C-alpha cells in the first residue's frame, strides 16, 4: 500500500541529511499515516490510510465498532 493520505494526498518528501562536515546523503520525510476504518460517502465501511492532520481536522468520519450478532461469541468454538 502506498504511503499516501486517502483524503489530502500527502506523500513522502525528499531531501538531504547534512553532516557537520557538510556531507549530504538522501533521506525521506514520511507523513504520519494511520490506518483507520471510515464510512465512505456511499455508506460503506472501508479501511484506509489517513494522515493525522486529516484525522484531527475532522475530514473523515470514523466507522463505529461492529456489533457481534446475537448468539455468536468471538473466539469460541462449538464443541
């Protein structure tokens, strides 16, 4: 999965590390992406990578937790 924000399209930036001796080596600054479950405009649940700026700015609607159906327990096998 690409390191791109689903909402704003924020991507990694490139530049140089510069040492005291002024030696330059390439480096990347990565966006702070978090995987979240959202509700799309069509009403579907979807897992996407969103930057924390968009999460804090309220640009997404987080999906509520799924409710477990009656009579079905998680991790319990019939025996």
